[in-house]
């Protein structure tokens, strides 16, 4: 949902004490559903923590009934904002309205001390957020760079057309143009991709019931205009420049007397401060990052010509010409990756982690898939059953973790600890209780569960608070606690995490740095993680969720009498997927059963493990999947400039070589790879050679479906049905046509269904 524009930013300029603000921008004439508004606010705060300021921006034309949602009925509108105190609205809520000139007027709340700076930063932050969230900065990869219409070379360029996607965001930019619309009869845009912006301004004027003759909108091609046309712009026109990194186009228009300064507005500027100061009255949003605007983008280097361009001469990258703000397309370069056991592909901690937490059976597992506690609508791709781990910590197989945990407790829990605050899940509570049992009994501790008003239970003015979490991925709740604890500044905070599982090392460093920040360096807060592993944090559209939807649709087409074998197979599989909450995730039914009803299992000498003391009976499917998923996730999060990387760009597509399925020929490994990878990684239609090899591989395993070579055939068919594994259409249909002739009922039936939908 994007009915409203909601964003957060940090204010470092409008007051002596920095603060964070959440802004909700409402451009509509009428809000048709308070529940829909409340739900969209709730979704935003599922990913973001509460802030010191909550700013609502409304239009003066908003109808009276909708206004009540923010005044009389605001408790219902903001009911799902987490962690708000009883006086939060009185202290933090600001309601502004904007008029037909785009000016903001405070309607509710305590007026900011420097309101002009406050509003200016709010508008700048919102406009920058729109730019960043929608990919306004296009970055090249090592194989290419860009040539601007001014003939400058650079590895990046600004494309304002990318950001004009959602109506509420377009209107947020448009209100900043309202004051420039007086007595304008025509508007000239330097690219047609921003034409939507003046039309949004016209719509705002209509909503304000202004009487005006609608201006005409024209497009021109920025620098090409200087070569093709010699005329000046009409005196009553407005000239919109989509973006600039220097302001040179403004200088040239002025120097050649094509228009007056007051006629020109640059939507986005990113460049040196002295250039910005020269054109400050002509810039809607200055994107440039500085000491007081950390949200911004860093300046990037440009070269005046090809002979001076280091990207051409040193990096040997290919120049791509930009026309207006559109680049001339070329066929993407396809990089084909074969997984290897080197450290580049296989970080050592993966094997060590599995060895430390393996369950030695199909039913006694810490590492699972497809489960999340306390959330009926989401399930982690990878789930660590930390509650099971703590309950069984005396078991010899978990002895190494127990040693590490006890050592961290002894070393890091301060003697002056007064409180232990644990996250609201079973495992965090068990970890908190374990910590209490291990520290000296004469310490008087109070255990507190993280709830809405937890802070009211913290009455001591000094001492330490241990924040305990069994597992964290994004640290959202820890950041929320940190913010709320600012009112107890004499309480020392210590973060104690059982398993820290960020998506990447870069994310991990940024989160820990944010959590550690105190009043000053002496107040830096300890962050302890007993174990850390970088792995997938996906919890929506996982392969099992997509599989469930796929088979639910397919089951409706299968006759339970004439196709009983196929019907029972699908129904049994759906039963497993639907009961994932009861089983606290999947361990031994992660993948589809083979055509003969047997489960996929791991054979000896798994290339990505450094241990060999296992049999097919003491390794779970989830542990194998976790290993492959973590390898793929690490590659996906490698910087595009590094090798290997599975990141995608418009010019470079990274795919997994079909040879991976020859090299890793255990069906369970092939199935893990298919489920862990994104569709981008299996887009073989992009490369003729890879397409042919994958087609031949699929035909071979169809022929050998009843041998070890074909044991993962049903997983391959599912990947095709989910449109994850993609060949050229004619080749895909040829493969499925042959699979339909298979003598096995399951393979033939599933192939037939997929053939009819691809």
C-alpha cells in the first residue's frame, strides 16, 4: 500500500537537541477508510521504531469528516504505533496544513523553536527519501559508465523519472512547486519523464478550487536545446530541470539570456556546496549529504571529457550515452557462476555453525525453516529454535554453545545489574531466566517483559539494564528500546543476544554502531552476541509460501477420484505446509518427496562442510538447506564490484551455471539451491549457451527420473511452475511436453498442469 507518504528523518539543525521525526503526508480530498489509514501506519511501524516527533501534513481542502481522524478519533488512527506513552500525542504530535501556495501552517502541537528550519529540513528529507527509495541515483558497474548530455563522464547519474511512481510522493514534490505557479502560461520540462509533476500541480490547484487557465506542458532535451534552438523561453513560462550535479545548465540558460532566474527550478541537485549556494533559489531539493544532513547522497566524481576520464582509460569500462535522463540501452552482460568450496564462496562460519547446532536427528533440531513465532502472517525462511536449544543446553551436543554462553555471562553481566528486559518471545524469556540462574544469587534482579509500558517498571535511577534477545535479525526492537530508554539516561544498557543473524556484515556493523551510541564515548553500550551468522532474513514470499499457493491452485484442478495418487500427494504436502506453526517449522519435510514417496537425503562428503561424522539418518533437510541458503545469501550481498557476486544490474546479470546441478548431484543439494536462489539466478533464457545446457540437463533427469540422477525432478518442476527457473519459452514447453509422457503419475500430472500455465 502506498496511499500515503510516510517517512522518517533525523533533525540536527532546527534545535540544539537532535531528534527523529516520523512524517505522514496526506494529499487526498477525502480519506475513505480510517481503518485503511491506520493499517498503513501500522505496516510502516512494523519496520520502523517510534520517534520523538510525529508530524502529520494535511491539505486545507481535506473534508471535515477526514479531519476528525487526526483530532477527535486520533487514538484509533494511531492505535498501532508501538511503544507510545500516554502523553505521546501531547508532547510529540504536530499537525500542519498546506495551502494553495504550498505553505505549511501549524494546526496542533507545540511550535518548533525554529519553525522555518524545521519545515525546510522536513521537505528536504521527504524529497530525498523519495529519491533514494525509488532508485533515483543510477549506479554503473565495472563494465560500464555514463556520458551525460554535457559530455561529462561519470559512474553515476541522477534520474528523476525513476522516483515519480507513487501518487502521494508525487504530490509531496508538487506542493513545493505551487508557489512558482503564479501567472504561468506554459511549463517546459527538460525530459518528458517528469511531465507528471506539473500535472500534479494542476490537480492540486483544482482541489484548492483556484481559477486558472491550465498551462501547456512541453518537453525539451536539456543540452541538445542549446544546439537545436536559439529562441528564448516565453517570459511567463516555468522551466523545470529534472536534476543537476553542477548547476551549469542554469548558468548557460542565464548566460545566453534564454530566461530569467525566477523562471528556473531544478527538482534535484547533488553537487558542491558553492555551486548550490549560487543557485539556492532555483533548487527544490538539495540531495547532497553533509554534516547536518546524513540522509543525503555523497557527491560523485565527473570527468569533463573521454580523454580525461579515468573510467575509460584506467578501468576500461564502456561509456553509455545519456539522452535527457534516459540512457541508450545495450544487451546486459551475463556472468555465469559455478559455486566453489573456496572461502570466497563458502565462509568458514557456515560449516562451524551447523556443526555446533546440528540436531543429530530429524526431530531434534535448532536449525529449521518456514516458521516465525507470534506472527500468523509471516514465516522466516531460516528459523533458529532457540527455545529448544536452551531447554536442551545440558545435552552434550550443545556443549560448545553452553561454554560460550556461560563465558559471556561471567564476563559481561555487570555487578550493578538491576533489571533484565527480555523480548516478548518464549526463547528470550528462557535465555533471561538462564542468565539469572547463572549470576550470583545475592543480586536482586527484576525480570521485565518487553511490553508497551515496560519503562514504567524501571524506577531505579542508576544501575544496569540487560536487554536480552534470543535471536535478532534487523534489531528493530532493540533500537526502539534504546530510544525509549533515553528518559532513563543514568541507566547503563547492555545488549545480550543469543544468536545474531544479520543479512550481511555491512548491515551488522551499521546496526551495532547505532545500538552502541550513548551520550558520549564513555557511555558506549556493550553489544554481546554469543553467536553470529550472516544469513537470509526473508519472511515473506518464501519458497514454501509460494509452493503452498501453487499447490492450492493446482489441487482445485485435480480430481480426487480419477487422479487419486496425484491428489493425495498434493494434499499431503499442503497438510505439511499448513501445519508449520504446530511443528515450529520444518526439519525433515523441507522438500518434496521423490516420485516413490522417499525423502531426499544427504550423502557423505558434503563439499561445504568441514566435518564428516554424519549419516543420512542424523542430518536433517533443514540443516542442508540452511548451508546452501547462507552461501547464496552471502553471494547475493557481495558488492557488485567484488567477485563472486550475485547482485543484478541493468547491464550485468549474474546467474548460477547449470553446471552446478551436475557438480552437486545430490538431489537434496539441487533442491536447496533451487529454493534458496532468486529467479534472477536461474534466468537461463538470457544466455543461449546456459539455456541449452539447462534444457539438456532437464531432459536427462526426466529420462533418469527413477535413478539417483533424477531424484530432485519434482523440485525442478516446481521451480519451473513457480517461474523461478526460466528457459526460452519454446524450450521450456518442449521439456514439459516430454515430462508429461513420463510413466510416473506424479511427474506427468504436475508437468501437464505447469505446461498449461506457462
